[in-house]
């Protein structure tokens, strides 16, 4: 379905698939350059011609058949990504609400966690100076002085040019196990998701070679795995208005 097109609420028609925002296409272990579909729903999550990269319709099929892998990364179509000039925030709302409503209606919701994160701020201003987590001194650095972003040696593999962090971004967890009405103050980034996966399924093993997962903050403060009797209730929303629906 890589040639499928949709029109956003901005009135922009574009292909749903965006190769520039498909990171798993850049790794041999997950690349699916021919955009092959899985041979069956049962094959999803296993080595198959799709090579672990699927269309969103395949994700929903796997969810409906209780065959989701332990971890799935989803990317909305270009017209629903919520940023730039080709997608309205209401398009993004329709995608997120439709996804979460669907998952909440499945028997597997009791063991599900949805992490919502963003890749950049689209240039939005942030009045809070982010912390410097990996000092860098190159000709391209200028945060704390000419050619400087901090004054120390980079701690992540000695790699320069990756000073971080940038502007703050939304980071949400929706799950029966999420803490209710809770704002967590742990410093996290996108690789905190990798950190969480590594802790849960890989015994805490890290990627290494300067990857940010080694210093990213944990997500555990956003969960409450102890209060089993007080799990967060389901909340269904209207994908058009964002208002709660009565079920």
C-alpha cells in the first residue's frame, strides 16, 4: 500500500507512506524494500517476507487475532502525523483516538501500554533551557559559546556533535497500568522507550557504542504495577471532537 494517497484536513493530498520517516527501512535486519505483505496474520512478528515491517492494516489484523509481538512501533501516515504543512493536529487526533479506542476494546488491553512520543517540536518555542547531556565542541556547536556546547568531553562513546537535548516534547503513556492523574518528572527522551524494552525483555542489555539508551531516564515512574485493584479505567474518545464517549 505504499502508493496509497489520502487527503488531510488541510486539503493536501499525499502518499500515506513516507520513506523519510520509516527508520526500520534503513536496517538490514528489518528492511522491506519491496513492501511485501506478511504471508499470513500468524506470520506477523515472525521471520517472514515482510521482515518485521508491516502496514497499519496488518497491525490491526494482528491485534484482532491476539497475535501482536511484544513490542510494536507505529508511525501514522503522512496525512495524520500532526506536523508540517500536510497534516492538521485534528488528523493526528483521529489516528491516535482511533488506535487507542480499538485497542481498549480488545481482550488484550489488560496487558497493553501505548507510548505516544514525537520526533521534534516543528520549531515550536520552548522557554526552558534543556539540559546538556553529551557535551560537544565542534565548528557546528554554538550553544554555550563559539564552537561549544558544554565544556566537558562527550560521555557517549566520545562522539561529538550530539549535544542534546532539544526542546521538550510530549511523552504520554496510556495503559491500565499507567499512574492516574500523574505527571512524572523523570528526565526522559525517545530512547527511554528502548531502555524500557531492554529492561523488560533483554535483561537490561544496552545497545552500546554511544547510544543514548545508556543514559536515558526510565519509564517506570509512569507506571503503577503494584496496585492491581486500582488499574486505570478505560476512556473512549470521539475521534472528531476529542470529547469522552459514553460506553
